[in-house]
């Protein structure tokens, strides 16, 4: 998943029919929980709420956001989220919390979601599949983004 996709899903991220790792849409299960985590992150990015968005990332995820959207070595995760939010159009911001995950590969406290397994809102620019999955980690019972892909 490209970094622009996740942040910009943090311009186009991505998450309904499940594999053996989950259940049917509407059930609670790993895929639904991942979708909720991704959409909450997208909502926070679109709102420019760096504190809330960064709280939905592992330390590695925060470093990924800083590397992608930071303005220098001393950029905080919160400031990098502000840059990402600034890059979004109003239409993209309105759609940034409406991703659907069709499939996730969950093993223990680690989950991967590939670009092709995510349904993006039409308002978001499609991003090319870079072959790298988004990676989530379950920490203290919550799914956090670890690698934007």
C-alpha cells in the first residue's frame, strides 16, 4: 500500500467479505476491527488531529508518517499528520473514514492488508499498488498501524 494511500487512508487507504481470518460483515472480528482502526485513523488525519492520529500508530508507524510527511529531522508525528491533512482536498477529507477491508491476513497480534483487499471511497485518488501491505499490530487489545505499506 503506498504511503500516500494510507495517509492521503492517511489520499487513499483501504478495507468486507472476509477470509478464514474473519467472519461476515457486521460481525466483530479481526477484519472489522482493522477496518474500524483504519477509518478512525483516517478520520483523525482528515480532521488534522495529529495527537489522536499518532495515538493510533505504533512507534514504527509514527516514524513512517514522519519520514513520509515530515519537514525535517525534528518533525513530530503530530506535525507530519498536519502536513498530510493540509494535502487533502475537502472532498478527500469527507471520504477519508470510509474504507472497506475485504480481506486481512491475521496471525496472532500482526495483520497485513494488501491494496487489492481494500475498497477505497470514490472521492480518493487511486494509488498504484507498490506490493507492500499495510501492517497492523495489536497492542493492549487495540489494532495500531505499524507500517503504511
